């Protein structure tokens, strides 16, 4: 396993057209590669947008083509790319993150487990697995937006060895609620202080077309003690980048939890084994 991992987190608008989103995604893949990053992380549903009045009318063939072009861009840039899309299935929609390797292949997919907001609850259903994958030999995990409020979703993969949590998000809400999120830091809370792993968040910015909702921004990359390595602003599209010294992700709080109290140890181990068994299931 490499000693470092350079990550770029891209902060994008959450309610633009798929054509606009694809153009900006391809731009930032090139920008991340030019910055020397090994990984480019994009926000929740960055390809389709998270604006459901638009999303539910999308042609799924065009969604697939957008993902295909993103895979080609990852291959051309020679970096790992993590992108998201809200995709129609036989039973409602799934909010899916796709992990694309340097060859442009999708090597892992994760469907959001915990829905957030009226539209997502109406149109989507949750996934049924935890995320565990490797990037250049580095064990990683991923949650999407509200999933981050449910620590078992990333702490169990960390028990299996994950050192980095990737966290695509779209913290869109009514304007008053977003203002509160900004001042309280409630949109995304660093996971390092309960796990001792890295936490990389790519969030969204911007207003909905009707002006009734906005998003909180504040994407960040934090090291395992919760200290910020890079932070984005509230309002603007931007890319932040940091080098992760992987030796600092010792997972010490995780390993302590696996040992104590002793009566829980066998149950934690059973959950880890089940998560590993399910990690390659395709969301559908």
C-alpha cells in the first residue's frame, strides 16, 4: 500500500442540467489530474443533479451515456474518479455512487441507504450493502450524504480495514435550514474523532430553479483527528486538494470498539464478514 494518497474534492451546483453537469465533470477530472491527484471525488448525483423535478424525467439512456463519457475521461486522465447519479430501476430510483479506476472501468458501486427529504423519500429506495473497495491498494469506504449520520455504515468497513471515507453529499434544503447548517456545522461532521480515518467530502452549492432551496457548500478533507487539510466556501463551484499521509489513519478507535466490551466482539466480527461478503453486489 502506498504511503500517501492525493485527493481532489469537487464542489458543484446541485440543480443544473445533465449536459451542464457532464461538461463540468469532465473539466474537473482533467483539473484533478493536472494537480497530480490520484482521485477525484464529485458530489452526490453530480451527473444527473439532485433536483427531482428534473431527474425523474431524464432519459436513462442519456444517463448511461453520461456515465460512459465520464469513464472515458477517467481513462484518458489516468486517475480514479467517483461520481454519482440517480438512476431508475424496476422498483423506483437508486442514488448510486460509481467508483471508476484508471482504466475507465467501474469497479465498485454503492447505493445510498438512508433517504433524505420529501422528494428522495417519494422516488427512491435505499441500497442493501456497505461500501468497501481499494484505490491503488488503499482500503476505502463510501457513504452518501445523510448516510454519514449513521456511523455503522462507515465504521464497519473501517473495522474491515478502510482508511479513507469518501462522502459525496448534496445538503440542499430550505434557505433557513441551510443557514443553520452552515453556522452549526451540521451538514457534514468529521468522522475522524470517532474512527481515526480520513474523511473527504464533496458537497454542492447553488439554488434550485424556483429559488426556494439552496445548498451549504463547505466541502472538506479532514485528517483522522478531525483537523481540516482543505476546505471549500459556502457558495462557489471549486476544487480542493490534499495529500493524505495514510500512516495517520491508524483506525485506533475502531480497533478499540472491536475489542471492548468483549461481549460485542463476536458480533462486530460477524458484521464485518457479512459486509465483506456483500461488497461486490451490484445495486439494482
